[in-house]
């Protein structure tokens, strides 16, 4: 994959998932939208599946991150341990820097 | 579907019918680097476009069959008419016990 976008976030960066409802194929689960997490790692850059889903090239390749969320952040009625987390892989265009408290 | 309320996940081993294995193989062949007739992303999109009612009633590989057909029609690889005639042909052969 030659054409790529340089990654915006580093491991440990605090991010917030955009709260958006696109009318089409997206790869960002609804349950993380609008929530805050921390970049666990950059997974690499990949053709954008939201474009591939409509038979287009998906290029330039977009950075994909593994983002770690606290379960309590995602599920208001979560009853497990407060240190429990879940990792979700999210493309960069769904993430914005989170400067606030999270 | 993704993140919606649902019952507990059932962890069971499946045995696959021969037609299910054929559907799986079909996608592998259609999406390989020599053919590129479709992507797994299009497969997912057309499964999502089933709507929740059909999604719940169809089996896993029935969803794949629906999605593969729709994708190939959208891409112009096959036509609605070709698919319809082929289905009728297969039904006739099945009725005669030829399959």
C-alpha cells in the first residue's frame, strides 16, 4: 500500500470517538461513539473499509488504532471491576484529540 | 448486530452443510487477488442492508448468499435476469432429483 496518511496520534494519546451516525457502512461500533479512550497502539495503515464497501479503492490508506476504553465509560450500568477495559480498533477519521478530563 | 441489546452468546460447535462450505469458497474465489470481483467490506455492507428483521431470520451463510448475489448484481458481474433464470434451472433439476 503506497499512498498513506501519516498518523496523527501516538500510543498513550487521549482520544474521543466522534459522535456521528453516518448513513452507510462504517466500522466504528455505535457503543463507543462519543466516548473517551486511550490509544494503545497504532496497528498500521489500511485502505478505508468505508470506501471498500462501495467498490472504491479506499486509498490513501488510513491509520488504524487500537483504542482502550474503560468498561465503565461505555456501559453506565457496568457491574464488573472498575479496572476492566475493552480494546476496539478504530480508524483515525473517527478520532479527535481529547484534551479534557476523561 | 453491533452493540445492540441481545441475549447471551451461544458457544457451540457447528457442522457445516456442503452448500455452506461452497458459499464460503465462493467468496474466497470472488475476492482473491486474481479476480477481485468483490471485497469482504462489500459483503458486510450488503449483510447490514438486510435490515434487522431479515438479519435475525436468515442463517449465517444465507446472509452471505444474499449479500454475494447483491454485490455481484451491483458490480455488474451478473444480472438479475441471469440469476433468476439460474435459480429456476436449479429448482427444476432439484425437482427431478438431478442434484
